[in-house]
C-alpha cells in the first residue's frame, strides 16, 4: 500500500512538473538558436513532428551571412493600378512600427516577386526597433546599406524596383504563404545561410525534443565514422536517418 501511494505521488508530481515547466517563447527561441541546431536539422525535426515540410523555397536567400531566430509578424501587399486614387492603410509600415523587439518580419508580395518590399529606410527602422530580421516573398533593395547596418534579410529576389505606387498593404497579422510554406503570426522563424525554416508554434516543443535526440545521436556517430571511415556502420547502431 505504501509503495502504491509513493508511486501515485510521484506520478502526480511528474504530471504537474510537465505542466509547470512548459517552455516559454524565450526558451524556445534560445533552444532553436543553439549552434548545433542547424536549419537542416530543424527542417528534419519539423517534418518528423508535423508530417509536413517546414523549409521555404530554395530561392529564399540571405543578403549576407547571418543567423536569425524569432517569432513571425506578417503583412501582405498586392498590386495597385496607377490611377487608383483610393486611400489604403499602409499595413507593411504599421506592422514594422508595431512588431515587438526580436520579431521576424514576414512580407508577402502578391504577384510582385520582382518588387522590393524593403529598402534602406525600412531596414533602418527595423534595426533601431530591435527586430531580428525580415523574410520577403518578393524582393529587397538597398542591399549594400542593409549589409552596412547589419539588418538580416532573406528574399527571393534583389531588385531596384520600389513598391511605392505599385503595391499596397492589404492585411497584417494573418496567416500567409511565404516561400511556399504556411506561416502563422507567432510561428518561429529560423534563418541562416542555408535558407529559412518555419517551426509552427504548436509543434515547437516537440521539435526541440527531436533536435536533442538528433544532436545526441550525431555526437555519438562522429567517433564511429572517424574510426570506421563508414557512415553505414554508424547508422547500423544509431539509425539517425
């Protein structure tokens, strides 16, 4: 009876602990940002956790080597006719001014992949406001200046073409499709020289668990590969793939 009571108390304590110690967004960002958690491993973990691809299209490239982890804030722009004199809310600038420090801007240029969603002035604003970076399903310009101030941007194109007079903001903080991947506001964005991966907020803790397993296996596989000069032999033991 005493053993049963002890087991019951331990079970309840563990259950309470798992609820109490859920990871905060800051802890998730810190874990995703660890050097060993490459975008490659994160992409693998997202796919295993969700059954769906998490990496953006291969033409989503950084304008300079950087690594960024942050939560998504989103805005959508669409083309406008030159003779359209209606007043539109500038949602792209609104979200730029409203996003919390550490956020990653997600700009989607509908039918405007060759139009710049960001240049020097917007990049400077984002930099001084402490935003982590920007990911643009479209283009970026003033790249030399953005590199100089050190504001990381991933985009599908580089162009001199401005969005002023060509595109208008239509939505902000809504689910968007960026680089062929669904991004919800609050999802975790990880970008580096290999590209961009989206970690759905609902799957983030499972992704981190898997990343720990990957790192543990890979750390144990490397000495075997070095000794045996064979990856197949390491896989026989640890089955990383």
